[in-house]
């Protein structure tokens, strides 16, 4: 293994060529190499990373906004919902991935599940805060006009709280983009894969190949511009 790493790091040969040569020489297995250039690798990593983030964010929005509404409507159990979401947020990213492995195995799904859990708190909290901050006179006026609780929520409260809810979604997106890089440890791909490979090979270029696009994606607020 040290010799193979030397061929990659010192002699600057590609990992796929070195691995293919090793298999052919040691166990007489003929393989085809499929080397990708920098642009192709970044495109592939970007697609994998977006898949992880967008799927987890979509699931989180579907659950977290109703939980925020529930917390607003039912104050006492709502505080419990916010508390549990806060506890989940304090679990270290690597530990969360490890907890997901017995349930989902390795790969993309445990990473998506972990990202989903991390996304809940900012969206639940901002939904609750946005609804809580609306002037009560508006809702009282809506009731006087005969609007039901649900109609008032849909037509008055949620539209007024939407900017704060969107801020929570943006916060979740930024957290997810950074945390998703850890998914490469359990085979989820994304920008974490070149970072992890670069660390193993002591290759700064590979590390930056994943770190720079991840930082750029987090900086540009990909969900709502």
C-alpha cells in the first residue's frame, strides 16, 4: 500500500491507473480505467452534493413547518417540540452519521436522514417565531370576519411569517451543505469525497477541489437567492 501511495503522490500517477496495474500484476484481473478531468469531477461531486442537500431539505420543510405551526397553536407541547429539535441539533455530525448506519446502512440514505434531522430546528423555530410575532389584532379581525383558524393561518399568518420562515430554511441549507461533506466518510459522495481522498493522500489540490465548491455553495444561499 505504501508503494501504491508513493506512485500516486510522488510519481503523480492517477489512482485508477495505479489500482488497475496492481490488479493486473497481482491477480491477473484486467480492468478498464475511467479517469475524469477536474471539470468532470466537480460536476459529479456537485450533483451528488445537491442531491443530498435538496432531498433532506425538502423532507425537513414538509415536516418542520407543520411542527412550527403546532408549536404556535399548542404552547406547552410546542416547547417540548422545540426542545427536542434543539437537542438533536447539538449531536455532533459524525456521531449522527454513526447512529444512522444501523438503520439505513452506509451510503446516501443515512446521510440524508442525518441532514434531515439537522434541518428541523431552524425551520421549526423560525416558523414558530414568525407566527408568534404577528400582531394579534390582525388575527382577531380575521375571526370577526368569520375566518376559521385554518383559513386565518393560510391567508394571513403564514404569508406574514414567510420572510422569517425563509430565513430559517436558508440557515438549514447552509448547515446542510457543510455537514453533507461528512457523508463521504460513509460513502455518500459529494464534495466530501475529494476532501477525504486529499487528506488520505496528503494532496492539497484534492482537498481544495471539495472545500472551495462547498464553501461557494454555502455562501450563495442556494435555496432562495
